[in-house]
C-alpha cells in the first residue's frame, strides 16, 4: 500500500481499541455490578464479534482501491454497530427488543466478508 492509510484503517484500529476497553469494562465493571452470568456471556459475545470484525475492517482497509472494498469496510462498520452495539445496549438496558437488531448486524458481517472475498 502506498500513500497514507485509508480512513477505514484508523476506524478499524479505533474500533479494535474500543473492543478491548469494553471487554475490560465487562470483565471488571459489569461483574462488580452484579450482572447475571447470562448477560456477561452476551457481553463477551459482543466484544468477541466486535474485535473479530474490527480486524476484518483493518484488512479491508489494506485492500481498498475498488468500490466494493469501500462497501466491505462500510458493512464491517455497520455490523459492529448493529450486532455488537445492540448486544451491549441489551445488557446495559435489559430492553429485549434490541435482540431483533442483532441479526441485521450479522447480515452486514456476512456481506462484508463476501465482498472482501471478491477483492482478488
């Protein structure tokens, strides 16, 4: 890659760092507040997918150059917000309807990986 990194690269790195922070918050802050084991497991799932797809976003940023890569990066970002974000919000608010948003984020992840696969 020549020239400065894509903005998606910085977004991906920031997202990965946020994932670590939220994982630590879940392991220490939420556990201390008496969150149930089931809710902690949901939080762990959110942080796992958040980090995994932040790495996908960074990979997509490294291969930018065609329109589909921008779409792949955008879908990774949307998936992180919709999938992990809805799970974080579900645990913090106990609003069960947020679980309906999670699969939309999963579809965004699938689309992002599919577009990335078409890159080469």
